[in-house]
C-alpha cells in the first residue's frame, strides 16, 4: 500500500472524476482515489491497473450503523448483510442481545462466526443485560466473568446498559460488568433518564444513549457527555423528533442507528441510507448527515481504520449520483465491488456455521392454559397500538364452566408464556385486551427478552395447536385457526432468525401478519405487539412464564385483584 | 460518587454560581457542579460539605497539552508542574524523547516515576526515534521490542514519528514499531510533507501532526485525516499562522501543544493558557478555543475520564473571571484546590526518585580540537538567526602555525561535539559562522538529539575549560572566558534538567545567555542556536561526534572541500 501511496507502484483501482465527501473537513473534493488491495492508498493523481470512471458522482465512506440487533431482521448475518450492504452500510456495531438471552455465549459466538467473511463488517458489543431481570426465565445468564470470555477482537465493549437503575444505584453485578470493560466503550440505554439520575448514570460509565425521544432529552444527554445515537427502528422512530436537538457545535457527538428493523422496512425503505435521506430532507446539509453515519461512529467506537475516505483506511466506499437524493448506486467493501443498483454482486461464500441446537424444551400437549374461576375482577394487559408500554386494566372476567375463558366479543383473549429453555413446564397465563383476534391463536418465540413461547388466543385448543406448531418448527411465528396452521414463519436459529433468504423471510412474515389480521386483529403487526408483552422492564403490566408482572412494582402480581 | 450524583449523599464540594463551559455543546451553562472525591459527580442542584462560591466566574475543564517535551523546560516533572498547573494545565501528553536519547528506557522510567503524585497528570508517548539516526552517537537505542517493555498504563502510544522517510518508505524498524503499537495512538511529525508522500505517511499509521507551518499545509493534513496540533514552542511558533486553517467543520480535529518551551516563556507567558489568549485575541470564540485545549485532545488520546466538566470525569477544573482575558485564578486537580493566583498551593510531597547516574564519560583534557591545515576551502556551518536550519558555507580557513584556527574577526568559530555516552573519546570538530563570540567559549549538553557535549569557541583553551566544566557538572550549560567559568547552569538530570526550582533554573539560564551575549554573540539565545547545530536531521550542514553531516546527502562529509 505504501508503494502505491507514494506513487511508486500503480494502484489496483483508481476512482476517477468523482467528488469525494471529506468527512474530516465537511468539504467535497474533486480528487481521484487510489485503492491498493483492501485499503485506500491515497487521494490525488494516481495510475491504476483498473479505473472506475465516476463521471461526477459522489464517493462517500461506507455507512456505519452504531447500534443494531441483527436478530430483529429475522435473518442470519449473511442475509442481513445482503439487505443492508447494497444500501451503503458496510459496518454495523451489533448487540446480539436476543440470541444471547436464548443461547448465552454460544449464541454470541454463533453471531461472530456467522458474520465472518461478509462484505459487511460486523462488530459486537457484549450484551450487558442477560437476562433482563429474574422475573422470567431466559436461556442463559451472562455475568461479568462470562462476558470477559468474549476476547474476539471484534468485540468492542459492553452493549447498551439497559439496567439503568442498577447503574444509578451501583448494583454489584452491574458494577462488575463495568469494571470488566473498563477503558472500553460502554453503550447506554436510559429512556427518559434526566437530572440527577442522568448524572449518576453517566458517572457510572456508559458513553452513549439511543433512547431519546424528545429534543430536550437529547440536549440534556449531549450536555452531560453522552454520545447520542439517533434511532430509526421499525417500532421506535425518533430521528425526526431529535434532529432539532443537533447544532453545528454538538453534532460531532451524534450518530445514526437502526436498533431494530424488520425485513419489510429493511427491504422497502433501507437502513442508514433511509435515515440519511430523512435527515437531508429535513434540511441537514448532506455532508453533515454523512458525517453522522461515518466519521462520528468511527471515532466513538475507536474504529480508526474506517469512516472516511482517507489514506490507510479500509476501502469501504459508496457511490451516489445525487448527494441530496442519496440513492446508493455502487458499494465497495474492503476494495471489492460488492453491490450495484441495489443488489449484491458475487462474493465468496462465507462460512455458514451451524447455529446452536434449538432451545426448545416444551411438551405442548401438557401445557395447561386453564384459569379456574374465582370471585372478583382480573388484571388484564391493555395493549396500546404502536407502543410497547401497556395499560393495566381491571375487568370482570367471562366465566364458563367454572373457568375464566377468552371472550373475543369483549376483545378479551388469553395470553400465555410457555417456558421453553429449561424444560420446567412453567407457563404464565393471563388475559389481554387490544389484540382483537375473533378466533384462533397466534404464537411465537420472538418474545422480548427471554424469548419463551408467547401465545395469544381466543380458544385453548388453538393455543395448544399454535404452541405445538412453534415447538415443532424449533421456533418461529404461527397462526392457527380451527386447529390448523394458517401461516407460519420458521425461525429455527434461536427462535429468532431464519437461514432463508431475507426476501423469503419477508414473504412469510407478511403471510403470518396477514393471517393474524384476517383473524380480526386491527393492529398493524399483531406479532410485534405480542413480542413486547413479555418484556417485564417496560411498563405497565406484562407477562412472563412466572405470571403477570407489575412493572411499576417490579414484581409478579396475581391475576386476581384482591 | 454515585450516591452523590443521585443526590442521596452530600458532595464534598459544590461549586455554586459559576458559569460552566460545556465543551460538548459549546454552551455556557449557569449550573452548580458537585464533586465527590477526585471526580465530578453531577451538574445541578446539590448539597455539599463545602461550598465554593464562584460568584459568576467561569468554570472550565483543566487544559490538556497534547504534545510536550518536559525536558525543554530544563526542570524535572515536579517543577514543570509547578510552572504549568497554576496556569490551568492539568494534563500533559509528554514525549520523553530527550532523556530517552541519553538514558534509554531508564530515562523514560525516571520521567514516569518523577511525575507520579503530582497535581499534573503526565502521560507518556513512547519515543519513536531513539536515536534519530546513526550519524551520531546517542546514549541509547530503542527498537520496537524495547518500546514494548513500556507497559505503564500512562504510556498511551507511540510518540511523534519523526522518521517520516522511514514511514513513507516502509523501513523495517519503523514498521516494527508501528506494529508494536497497533490499535493505539501514534503521533506524527512530518514537516512539509504533502501530496503523495503525505498519503503514504498517513497510510503508515500516524494520526496527528504538529509540524505544520502554513495554513495550506494544515488544511491538507486535516483533509487527509491527521489531527493537527497547533504548536507554540519557544523556538517554533505556529499558532497564529495556522488559525486561519481552522473552520467550524474541521476544528474538532485540532488541539493545542507547546512541544518545547523554556523557563522564561513558561514563567512569563505561560503555556496552553497563553495559546488560548492568543487564539481568542485573533477572534476565535473563547468556548471554541477551550474545546481545542480540553475535549479535542481528550478524545484524540482516548482520555475519556477528563477534558470536560461532566459526571464521572476527573475534577480537573479551572476558574477564570473573564472568558476573553482568560487569566487563570484557581485550579483544581482531581478535586483538590492546587493553585490560586498563579501559585501552587500545598500538595503532598511527591516522590523524588533518583535520576539515572549521569551519562558523562569524557576526559576533557584529552579532547583534541586541533584542525591541521591543508590547502583549499572548508565547509562552514552558517547559522540562520532564530531558525534551526543552517546554511552550508564554503570559505577559506584562517591558518596559523599549520593549524586552522577560530577567527572571531571573521565570525569564524570552532565547533566541536564531544561524545559523552560511551567513553569513545570521539570528537567531531568543525567551523561555524553566525554565533558571533569575540572570545571565550560556550558549551552544553543540550544538543539535539544525541545530547553529547557541544562546544563553540574562539579559543581552544577556553573550549577545553568549557567542556571540562560541563563534564564536572554532570551536564549543563557553561560560559568560559579567559580560562574561567563566567556563568553556568547545572543540568545533572540527563544533562538536560535540573532538580532546582524552575525560577532558579530560569535565573541561571538568563545568566548563561547574558554571559554568552556579553562575549559578543548577537543572537537572542546562543545556547538554543547551538543546541540545534548537532541535529543531523534538519538541513543543511550539521555536526555530530562523527564530524560534519551533510543533511541533504544524509551522510558525513569532510571539513575540506575537495
């Protein structure tokens, strides 16, 4: 590379007649770029074995996604890469938190192994909150010493520290994890945390946050020293709300992240590229927007080998014809032409390591969904459309034959979480309102964060059939009506991902969602709504295999109001 | 600290009614600051055991000097700290390059030990170019494996890579050092390197440069990804020339450094504080100037525990009454009040480790300064006032009694470099013009970079006496006239530093400079001029113990023109 840089040897490729977005200076330079092997050798006048005539197009550094759970794409890393690379993302910093809750270190190691040899650089943050709490049963528990076993150089630090009360109050286990990653990057996650609590959280060690929802919150977090990741996930879209918080002085400490994006969003809208278009559409100068997607996260994570078109850095390059429209035409990763016009080009087959054997220890026929009737009212989870918080309802149950039953007429359905990791046979059963099924049942293994089997139904028999179908698939999403599987999406990798092409995953996902909606659900995506009903750290009333959880009281609570 | 941050326990100190310079957002915040022990716990409303009423004064993060050779202060680290801390500098990143050339790893370890327990945080970059070349004899040679032995956590990376040709051309030894510090910070030093050579230099690994002299050079280096340190040394003052290169978009990648500052400058003008005043005087917004001296170098070096007034960071704090005038009133280091009104307050006595025994193996009476006469002209070093480059003169020598002699009437003096490290008895003798002594001799052990004894005289006997006096001191600067020592500055630590109070060093330095000037030298500082005449990497004609060096040819050259 040095010989090419100093002009003593021709480059492998020279990009000519391009306009280079210089993220160091926020300038556009009309200068040629020489690549030697996987690296940029220099900018200037160079000879090359091959020439790419950019004909006035813009050359940008490859985009970096500062925080993503690849599992939310439901695709394995190679298929995730096939979705995001043609749209310009060449590096992601991932938190394999979902599969870690199922398979522990084996899950994280699978994600590392399955992301080798891709046109996408996949870095990993060590999942900090496995399990989220002990008010549910996960497939693994990762303490500080377990996390310290993650010595792969692609492991950059500690992932989003969601246990913000633990950080603020100096919980021993949390502090041990922070000590284990002392001097390395620690990502934060502190929704709504401001004032003195924010001071304590920042003092504990996290350096970033991606949970801001208002410009005021983002401003305060920036002031206290947190790097702010602007998030545009499928289920949490904060970018446009937060842009007003950025100023020429503070935006060096901001970056873009997608967090969780499902296949339809990834395939139809894109990822970081979509965020760039949105930000530019709101008036952010394109070159400044590009800095948020390249140099800023590279600096934050200490990834000094990328994030800029500069000598010695990886030749991760993106070509766009129009800097405002920002439609990606071509993508180069480590000097190799990997995508054109929205599709990946050939790439040597990456290793496809075998995933861990499914964590699926369930005897569906022995699961008991019955709720013996008693006097009094019951607590009911109230779904709020398009939000992951719930309401705590108290209603008179519908009783038949001495049992509390689902009553679709009242939009009262049964909900159950069937523990699948340890073979305990444990099941938490409750009632939910707002899902809207008129009959049948839906079930799935995408159930944050423990990812047990969650099932909602109008009918116990269909619930049995749905849980059995999910177990048979080794994980996935299913819709059952009249005892028959109406649609299914197999997710045999951790119960979270499919090895299928992402377009096939998307078709199956559309099919299960359509089937659930055709059973009467008015929700945009009943499965996504269901997936968060087991997340016992988000208010207000949730359910795990241990039963109903009162999140405000941070403890299990009886179905029956005393 | 967490209990204080969340308001559950009173702070040790609360700074009230101050205006906090927020370097993350470039805002001034009217907010109180709570300190717990050595750390900032939080910003906001806090109770404290002690209160400091700032009465509207500004509270700034302690300043960071991004690159300094402490040896140039001629003081040991405790005395250097006493000079810079009252002026607001609480952290320096030092390159102990000078003492490393004398004492090798022992010298670097002495600097680490002698900078413990100070109100100043002293970080060290591993000196990358010891010796500068083999065209002279240093006291040590540090290859990659020797540098790798520097495992002290205060060693942050590899110091200024002055051997830029070695980096550009991929010299094995240079590449080995870069490999040894892979993934860590590598500082650069590439005066005038632009174009393809700059591409190669950056591609090799250095991340910064502090040798820019023009805005054009600074702009190009910023564009190619180097962090630019603006330097204001005693002998190289670039700040005002470079300020025009900074823009709102690129200045996040710039910082201040002093590189080499002698006692009079440190005591009369200051260091980083002086640079802040100069930059503000030229119109840079004070808050932006402060970022260059705090957050920017902290981010560059990955010092995430300082550089901002923010929760969890070190309570290194500076109080100024007027943000434009920027006169430092009070300084706090790690929460402790360490300076007020320009003077340090009491501080527990730091360890004063014994320095290495002097590297002084010279028998002065056996040194032979004679130059037998021959026919022809001689090469003469031509001093250029206030510059470290020299001219290559060719003159007819003055011959008396079969010998070439010094001829003060023609401003032709003898110059000699006496090897002191190995006891070789080697001496390089030549002629110099431009020093201007009318009689006597000056000698010293500050002679970049090998730091042998360098001597310039009008008279061989006085040169003998001067070399003998320097050797007797174990190193230092002396002026001799008529066989008697007229003035001296003892520098027994490496021949570079004195353990005396810095004010005493300054008095002795003034005295030797005055004495040399009273011998007829018109130079501002004849000793500084002399110190660079042995630096065989700076054009054009220099001298080492191996004799005259033609720097352009990068080889020794005869005194006599053939």
